[in-house]
């Protein structure tokens, strides 16, 4: 065996060494193509047990397993581009959601200024608002509104309430306030996988009012993957794309340790979710996040954390392929 082969074998063993994301170096965003970020925030979603802030640590623990080449795209992200784990957003006032969202935005403004494309793990879904407030204004998006590829069981466009148990820029509101601020263009965005029995029959109406393109889980089952992917590629087009992936879009049997489980209707299996993610292949993906992991609810084999790492790997590989082919 060559030294390089032996090193690659060791790099896939998660239980040794310092657990950075995917065994990437711990460096700043300057000079990086992709910045991996932890966002240990959980005060934007008050309806679930508040351990979503443990998500970044849980993913770092196992992510070395996904330090692999991408056999479909034909890329080796870890050698083809520059990727660093730049650490976690600091939250000295972690119980103050509004302060945390402001600190997320400030942190990502530095990433945007460096020109690195962030791929993040949360944290609850309120982190997406803080991130996109930064990315939708300057370098990465070129001052244009961002288009969302949003996979989720829920809309997160809940405009019928002013706050979510005290949190204003909450996990339930970012899809609305980002549109109000002009950071996102809903008409060029997709919300896919919405499911479950809601609290009111008009639960989708705010998303429709904003102009989001909606594919419920029932729509997806009727139309099939290829039709939804074709629509997604047409809607996103040549826009700057941000991918946000709520793990609750997956069926609970695939990812049991997530907040706001929707067990009454089958969610995506992993192949379906990856197939939808790949609708953004070759597009201008400026970043992405994976949110709502609850590590204290995970199985002993860490399957939800491993699945979150696999989703991040897809995002990283798509961005790598685009950079390599540029």
C-alpha cells in the first residue's frame, strides 16, 4: 500500500484525531473555495427540545466517514478545491434569538467578503435567515436576490403570527422576512416536500401569496422525481441559488433525530432527497445548510448525523464540480 492510500483509509475513520468537518483544516475563510461552518443555535424554534445547537458537534464527530470522492460527479472535493472548517458562529447571548441572528449575519458577511461559499450545519432553521441576509447583499450573490432550493416538511412562511413563542426572526418566519427585505426572490424559488396535517387548512396560503413555487409531498408522489427536477431547474435557472435542507423532509425512519417530526405521511427516502438536490447541479450554488438535527434523540449508530453529513457532501460536491468546470 502507498502512503497516500493508507492516509485515505485513516481519514475515513471518524474515531481518531481532531474531529473537524470532513477532516478539513481549521482555517479562516480567506483563500477558500468552500467554508464549512457550524451554527450551534436553537432559540429560534421553541416548539421542540432545544438541543439543536448540538448539531455541529455531532456532525463533526462522524463526518470523516463522508470524506470521499463523488462517483457520480467524478470529483474529489478534498483535493480539487480549497475547503476549510472555519469553526462555529459564536453566541455569547445564546438565549436571545434576535441577537443570535444578527451575529450569524455578521459572521457570514466575513465569509461573503472572502468569496468562500459556505456550507453550514445547524442549529434550528432560523439560521437560514441570518445566513442569507449576509449572502444576498454583496459578493457571492452579486447584489441579486437569492433563489431558494428549500426541502422541508414545513413552509417556514408563517406570517399569521408576529413571533414564534417570543422569537421574531424565527424558524417559522425566515421565508417571509427574507422576501420582505428583498434578499430572496420567491417567484424563482422552490419549496419541496411539504407534508403532514397542519394546524389550519390555509397553511400554504402565505407561501402562495409570496409567489413561492410549491411541491407538496403528495404532489411529488403524483408527479415523480424527474418532473419535479425539471421544474426546479427551470425555476432556478441562472440565479444565485441557496440550498436549505431541513432534515424533517426525510422520513423519520431515515432521519429519526430531527425536530418537528411529521410521522403521519411518508417523507423522502435518501435517494429521492439526493435526486432533488441534484436539480441544482451545474447551477450557481452560492451556499447551503442542513438544519434541525437533534443529536440527543439519535440512534446509537448516529444515523441522523451520518445522513446530515451525506447531504452536506452532496452540496460540497456540486459546488466543487461547478468550480472545477468553470
